[in-house]
C-alpha cells in the first residue's frame, strides 16, 4: 500500500503543476486536463463521423488502392482521413490522461472499481479498433503490424496452422481477412456505447462533453493539422519483401519496436504483467481497513424527507425509502456506492446525514472549539480549505490573523458553520475550494456556491453579512492564487467595521423553501 501511495503522489507531482499552468493559460473552465475524459468522447465522435465518410470509399477487394483514391481527393478525402487519424491519436492521449488523473486522485477503488475496469476495457477496445484500421490500409506499416500480431498469436496454442504463413506471400491474401478487419473496425466502436453506459452508471449527471469552446477549439486544431500535415501513406504492402522502415503511429504502435526485438513469450509475459498491474489497481491501492473512508450514515430522527441529500449526491448512493420511525420517506445511504465525500452533510439543513465525525453537527463542534481556544477579534480571517487543493494551505501553519480549517471537500461544508463564524464575530470567512472542474468528488464546489449565494436548500441564511463571506478556487499547486485570495479577503475585512459577535447564537435546523438572495455582496474569485 505504501508503494501505491508513493505512485499516486508521484503522479500528482506531474499533474498538479500541469494543472496550474493550464489554469493560467486557459482558466479552470477550459482546462483540457480537467476535461480529459469528456474530450476523449468528443474526439471519438469525430472519429465516428469521419469514419462513416471514409467507409463509403473503402473497398475490401482493393484496400490500398481505395485508400490511395481517398488521398487523391484533395478537397475532402485527404483531410478527412487525416482528421480521422489525428482524432484517434488525440482520443488515446486524452483517455490515458484521464486514466492517470483518476489514479493520481485515488479515484479507482471501492465504489469506483466498476468505472476503472470499464474505462480500461474502453481503452483496449479503442486500441484494437485502431490496429484493425491500420491493417485495413494495407501499406508497409499495416503489414508490419499484421506480421507482428501473427507472430505473437502463433506463440499461443490457438490455431492448427501458424497464421503467420498468411503474410509470407505464398498466396494472395483472402478478401475475408480484410472483411474481418473491416467488421472489427466498425463493430468494436459500436460496443463502446455499452461500455460507456457501464462506465458512468454509478455517477449522477455525468459530463459527457467538454465546454463548447474547448471542444470546438480542439476539433479546430486537429482540422488545421489535417489541412497542413496530411496523414502519411506508406508504399503498398508486399508480403514478398521485408520492409525495414515504415511510418509508425506513436500512439497506437508505440510498442512495436520493443515487441519486435523480444521473443513472443517475453512480450506476452510483459504485456500480461502490465495489464494485470493496471487492472488490479482498485485492489492494490485500496487503503487498509483503519484508513478506509467510512460511508455516510443517516439519523432517521432528524431526517425531514426533503430529498436534498438524495438530489445532491454525485454518486447516486442515497435513496429515499419508508422510515421505521417517521411517517414520511427518509434518506438511506448505500455503503457500497458511497465514496465518503461528505457532500450530503453540506446539503442537509437539520444536519442529520454525513460521514461519521464529519456531519454538520460535527463541523459546528469543531468550529466552536476553535473559537473557544481563541476568541474572535473581529479582524481575523477563518479559511476553510479543501485538503486536495487550495494551494496546499490545509497543510500549512497560518499567520496570526488567519485561522485554517481543513475539509475533505468544500461541498461538505455546512452553511451553518459559515453563519456561526460570522455571527460569533470573526472578521470574515473564506472557503478555498478546488476548481469546480477538478473536484475529486465531482460536484462539491458547484453545490457549495449555490448554497452560499443562490439559495439552494441548506442555504446560507439572509441574515448573514455577505460582505464577510468569500469563495475562491485554487488547485493544490496554485499556492500564489490561494495566498492572493487570502490577501484580498483580509483587505476587504480591513475596509469593514470591526465585527461584533453575538452572545447567544441560534441556528435554523429545518428545511424551508429558500428565496433567491440578492446578488449584492457576493464575493467570488
């Protein structure tokens, strides 16, 4: 397990600076790393559309000649083929990046195991579809790929006769070979639809497409590459010759040079070990029992049946069922689906649901202990920082005028905590969240902002001075942005009168229809 944690930290050390750079370049709304999974789907849609066009011109009986004719269509066919190839390459890169992000963030075990395994299977299907596509061209690159595949499969006791003999030129290749490749090339992507359904079956409101500006920007970039750098077409395949060089695709055929240099048995052994290691990630990265996140629990005596936790849960881990002690449906958490994000704790006005020791009532107890240890001065800033972002401030010792509380997810912070702090006399409250597109628990920042400023149930009450409530976003490697948000909040506090604390603070703990608050006084970065 220590090895797993070290590998996850190493992956984060690669991704976090890259995230920060992309945020500076594009902003968190359009950071392509945050949208890698959705980008992969958009690119696969481009592959599908361009592939349908190419299919009309492909001929099983004359594979290379038909592709050459497509290349001869200077105004359409040439760039459609190039776009088909480049979009396929980009889809592989985006899928691999999405895989790395999920691993780095520890989002691969427990309830997320199904998504991990189905995602790996989708990547494998993309690879096989790509390999069949390269063989369909039947140039020297396709011949090299086919021969290497035949060599590897001949090492297994699967066929009565070696299939490698098909590619030595003794007789013409049967049309059935190219038909089989065409069938697989078309049928496998159709199966991706079913795998995608399985992949997102345990999440609510899946984001299947990136923002339009990012999606069309990526497609436009690939289109420009297709116009100015057409996809290469190697000489036609000749089984009687052994091509020594051919243009190989770095995304689909990166493994070929190593594979051709090793015995087939070694290739299978290394490939099997790699596949097993990646497929078993949900088990070898799973925390030990004492460290395993505990699922949320529901206090049925406090549940009012408002359904807000059921609506807000990003993983559909909560259902409404008949209660034993109440005359209305009550929330029930399914432990096998709960990832312990705590978002339900922030969504429950009576504070009756959440992970053990992290419910709204537990959060209030922590805040009261913080203020009891050092009474508010009316000028300090209390920062509630996401453990996984916020410039890493949750792990740092603050200056005297700043107090820091750490939260597993900003979306788990109950608005009663903010209300209590402000009414107790602190100068201001800053919630430092991860960027909404990079939430480890998918929807935390979105629900937090709506509760603070847009009246979503478990909302921040209108009696709270909004001038003292601030929300900012910063990734873990964006320490400067986090410190800048702290400085801005302190500056706004300095411009206000000294906060006066209340002696007796009562909080509403019932679900009520919330009115839309005025936008005045909303402080967001």
